[in-house]
C-alpha cells in the first residue's frame, strides 16, 4: 500500500476521525454515556469495507485516531514522536477491524451475530491488554475507564477489572451495529439491554466491601510554584496549617522535594519537625539524585524519628522519565520536554508501615503517579493487606489539558477493582479521594491549592474482591 493509495481512500480518513469519538467519553469532555455507542461509526466503516484487508487498515486508522486524540497532551513531552506512536499503537486495532468485517459484513444471521457479540469485544480487550504492557508505555484511556463516575457500572471491575467494563461496553456497541445492519432485532436489543443492566444488577446483588475503621488523610497541594525550593516551602506552609487538626496521615505529591532525605539532614529535620507538630506521619515525594549518582522517584514515609520506609517507583513514564532506546531516540529530548536523563526504577513493590495518630498500624500501598494506571499494582497492594491505597502525582506539565482529570479518574477504577479507598495528592491538582466502591469523596482541582482533608472509610485488610482473587481473567 503506497502513501498515495492511502490518501485516496476517504473511508480511511473517516475512520481516523471516528477513532477520536470514544475519547469524548473520558474526563475533559466527560460524556461517559457516549462510550456505549461511540465505536459504532468506526465499526460501520469497517463492516462496509470491500474486504478483510481493507477493514484491517480502517481499524488501524481508527486506532491511530484514538491514540492521537486520547494522548494529544503528550505533545509537550514527546513532540513529533506522537504521530509515529499513534501509528504503531493504532496497528493493534487492525485485528479489531478484521474481526468486525469478518463477522458483521453483509447480511448478518443469528450465528454470526452471536459470534460477533463474543469475539469482537474479546478482540478489543486483547488489543487494550497488549498496549497496556508497561514496556510499551502502559495503559491509558482504556474504554472501561470512561465509566469512572458510575459506581453502579464500576462494580463490574470488582469482578473482572477494568477489562470487564471495556468488554461490556464494546458488546453494547457491537449489538447496536447488529441492529443497524438488520434484519435481527430481538437478539441485539436484548444484548443492549443486558449490557446496560449488567452493572446496576450486580451492584444491587453484591454487598459493599466491608469497612475496617476510618482514617483522616490530608492531601497537600501546593499549586504552581516557580522552582523546587518554592514548592517545598509551599508544602511546608500548608502542612503547618494542619497543626491542631486530628490528622492521621499527611500526603505530599510526587517530586515534592528534590533533596535526598537519606543525606540532606537539614531538609529531613524540617520534615521531622512537621511530623511532630502535626502528630501525623508524612508521606513525601522525593525526586533526587542518590548516592549512586542516579536520579529516582521515591515515596518516603517520615516520622518524628526520621525516615521510616521508602518505596521507589517501578513503572517509569516513557519519554517523561526515561527515553526508550535512548541511543536511537535521544534526539527527542532536543525537540521536546522528554527526559534529559533516565530515572532509575525500583526493584519491587512493598507496603509502607505507616501508623495512625494513635499509633495503630495503617499500612499503605503507596504508588507514584502513572502507576495508578496499572491494575496489577493496586491489586498487589490489596492482596498484601493494605486498607488504603495512596497515589502521589505531578502533572504540572499538562496543567491546561484533559490529562490531570483523566489521571485523577483512574483512582475510582482502582478503588472499585480492589475494594480499597484511594487517595491521590497532586502538586498542582487534581487531588482526590474515593471510597471503596469508587465514589468520589473530595476533590481539589487544578485551579486550587491547600490541604484537602478527608475522612476515609478504610477497607477490612483481609477482604478481597473477585478481581483481587482472580486477577486479569477476562
């Protein structure tokens, strides 16, 4: 296929445009209802293709359009590399295009319709799962995540993770295409009704995750600051304002200090003083060059006695925190804000042994920024017995885009999957808190700063959802 041939096919351009429609269901545009029909225009184009090969190409263009719109906010970080990124990841959807054409072209009978209602969602989820591999960048804009505001739909995630939500949403889209294709009416209409009812029915039948007490958590959001020192000073000032309030844990955002707390005695002394004054332990985000000469991002638990524990970020952000194949792609740093130096990843996840104001154990699953996108990491925290999951975030580079809202919404998905409450402290917003079913308890947006203090109902540490137990079975 030559470039001239590709450009002469209007249907491919329509497929590219159709790929952007599902993104409108995510935060930013926030039209979550649209997800249930947003794939239909693209699928009709794939169905109408003259053959399977052309349908696969249209699926590819659809996937590229989806990535371009879903990740437009990456332009400051990776610049022109976004276009080849969209082309590469869009190729995964070629299989989706082929499956749609193979099962839904022409006159669709009951057998092909039934097969399509199983196979097409399966192929979509397989494509999402493939591009979610951390070595390829990790999960973002998974279709099921568009339903973050609806606990009655997110309950599906407690059974099969975000993958099950995606599968049900795609099954609904597929049933609508069968309805449009005709002549079947009863089967696809029943499937549409079943998809829309699946979450609410399960929500009514499943008991809520058991509660195991509560904790008062303060999320510190300093807002936009001019430099590292100003950011540390603002976080310190906000935290001092908590003195006298009954707080169990104070959480700062990612990269809230650039001091190595194992070697910078002055900064550590200030943090120890803050912990003593507030009566709460501090969970600080450290982005510093360590004794070995490499930079890493750590979540550091500070008490009046000093550093109690730390967790080093494992899943680094491609281009933002390291450049894959830097020897070949290092030039991207010269035309964008991509990482000038690769960060050092951590080796393993572990809970941080925090305690509440009374000294009772409050082990937290502390993860850093983009790690909130990975279902397996929060699931590990739940299986290890964390009654609370904490994310530290920094999205100031993308402040005026849809990225902060989309990132914050992931906490609702992880809460529903694991049956654990989730809090996120972001340097410049959004800082949020969710209960064990994904309901949002509190929010401080990108236009605000200060301390977001919220009483969080904790999970019973031994309680596990079906997803905690079974993992990515979908």
